């Protein structure tokens, strides 16, 4: 399944890294510490916006209406902006990889959770729980049940928790009839009595609340793991040899850039013309996921992050380390990162104009197809520059994986 996809960037067998860097050791230490601090800031921002989402969902469940429903959907979209930028901490940090699957897993067999349009629903072959419809059942709905349901029966398509479970419960299926349509779930799916549509409205509210509460709890865990005090992953990371820490930083950047973002999240959907293979398929918010993932890569290289309140956090950066060795390469990589932001920005602009990513990948939209391909090419190109940055910092045995990965 896609959420456990091993990015192409790290698929070189027997990869071993060593760094024999003559860069200023004090600067290396500062870069390492600032990277850990940015992780705490970014996950804290994700937690704060998830708590705002929690409040909006509580208000919606208490008084379902078009207004409270829209407010909850808007809060969900807002929460995705900081979280999308944290994904660059995957791949290089085992604590994030071990945790991420319960928070951001996709795609999901939504029939596990709730009713679906049978004609438009296909679930993973052999998934015995793909049409379980827990909301229509009798099991007590609580956080423990959701944890038990997640990956039920060993199928990674059984996504019962996280952002995308909440997304489905807010939007419902996106049946893709119109490029401007998202999921068309009505607030009446949460009303009581005779006003309830599609049955089990009270249980649907219970599931939505439990999923949101669990999302907040999971984000609290990762914030604690990156907090500046305590025996946690941050303490382990800061205690690493400086060179190993830098390797992990570049490793995460390259892995997200090529294998995950350019590959799994964009190119797979484009090649298959598959509207089910977009990341946020119920809300048609995938263009935001793409932009924020790309921004996260840029953030780590530049050592900066602008939070949801507009405050910019800056500090020692990989860019400074590379510039000490090769100023031209530093400028080239920064230009490549800017180019990627421009190209994914075109995907975003088309979506803002009403043609969402799930239609941009279809053959009937050749102009948008070209924009999507341009974003893939930009991400591939910047990955080559990330590899060159690793080389200039004397990270050995890093073979490029950019030439033939996306030509089929």
C-alpha cells in the first residue's frame, strides 16, 4: 500500500553513508539543533490547528448545520497546511515513520467506516472489512475501537484513524462527476430523528469525534517526542554525531522529493489517470498537500518555517553548510527549490480556479497534464541537486535514482 511505500530515493541496496566533513563543527551543531527545534515548532503548529479542528467538529456535532459543517471543513483544510510541511521529517527519522501511519495513512477503503455509493466504490481485493460499515453496526464507538480497526485484518487499506478518516466523515465520497465538486456529504448526515439522512447519525458523530480526539492525541505524542527537554527522540537526535544528523536531514529531503512526492503522490496518479490515488481525495485538497510537502523540503534546507500565525522561525541551515563548500551549488539548489515551488504552484492555481488535481491527471486535461509533468520534472531535478549537496558534504555511496524512475 502507498502509505508504506519505500521511496525510490532510498531503494539503493546496501546504502552506507559516512561523512568526513571539514565544515565548521560549531555550525554543524547549530544546524542539527535548529532542525530539531523546527520539528518541535512545526508539529506544535500542527497540534494547535488540530485542536482548532477539534473545537469546530465539537461545535458541528452539537449543532449540525450548513454553517457549522463548513466551519469544520475549513478547519480541517487549515490543519493540513502545517502538517504537510512536517512530512520532510519522515524517512530520516524512525520515530516519525513509526508514528505517521496512524495519522496520515491513505488511500483508505472508506466502506470500512461508513456507507458508500456501491456503484462508485471499489475496495482492495481480498479485504474482508472493506464494506464493514462500522457506523451502521453495534460496536461501541470510541478511541480504542478505532485503534483496533486500523489496518484490521492486516490490510493497510483499512484506515480507521487520522486526517483522512476525518476528511471522509466530513466530505463523504467524491464521485468526480464535476471537476468543481468535492465530496457532497450533507450536514444532515449528523442530524437526529427523522431529519437524519443515511441512518446512524448519532454513531457517525461519535466516530467523527473519536477520530478527531485521537488525531489530537497522536499529535500531542509527536510534539512531546520533539520537545526541548526530556528523554525523547529529540534528545537522541541532538546527541547524534553531527555528520549522521546531517545525513538524516538530507535523506528525508531527497526521499520525500523523489520517491514519495514526485513518485507516489503525483506520478502514480498521473500514469494511472486514477482519481482514487490522490492524497486528499474526498476534499479535493491534494493540491495543498503537494505544495506544502514541497515547501517542507525547502524549509529544511533553508532552516526556516512560517507558522500559521505568520511568525517566521529561522536559524542555522544546510544551505550555510553547503555554501561553505560550494557557493554555486548552494545557489543552484536554492534555485531548484524555488523552481519546484513555482511548478507545484501551477497545480495549485489550476485547483483554485476549479480544476482540482483529480481532474488535472485525466487525459481530457492536456494543459494540466503538462503542468503536473513539469512539477514531477522539477522535483526530480531538485533531488539531483540534493544528492550533489550530499556529495559536497562528503556523504559517500549515494547513487542518483532520478533518470528512469518516471518514464514508463
